[in-house]
């Protein structure tokens, strides 16, 4: 049964899935937007929202929490100082997913995942 199983498995083992989500988050925070498949975008969105929400406080604990997700000090500082500071008054909804159609090779649904600009 699949009761109370919120996480999408994405047809990958757990260590591969965690690495995939971490890499997608890093790319999103570095570039501001990424193009990926729709299921991957939907799977990474809650993690990105949590990290931005945690970064709004700007404490040492929040920086360490974000560092545990991203593994990069410069990127952690960018998230806390630049990205999260834009959303101080916003209670949530920092990202959006725009559907872009189907990929030519395998016809999988492609989406654009963006961090909103305030």
C-alpha cells in the first residue's frame, strides 16, 4: 500500500534519488531556472521551498541546515543572503513550474522550474 508515502521515487534507488535532487537544487540556485522533466521538477520543488524558507531566518543553524542539503558554502551564502532575502514578506510559493511540451526523443513532458523574482 502507498498510504502516507509522499516522496516520489522517480524509478531510482534512494541514494541515486537523493543525489539527483541535490544536483537539481544546486543547479536551480546557481542559474535561477532549469529545464527538466515534469516529474523531476515536481519532486524537487518541495525541497527548494523548504531551503528558501529556512534561509529567511539567516541564523547559523539555518546556514548549516542549507549546507547539509547543498554541500557548498558559497551557494549556501547566496541562498541566505540573496535569494531568501527577496522573499522576507512572502509566506511561500517561491518557485513555479511551467510546462514546455514534450521532448522530441522520447516524448516525455518537459518543464521549466524557476525561482520567482520579487
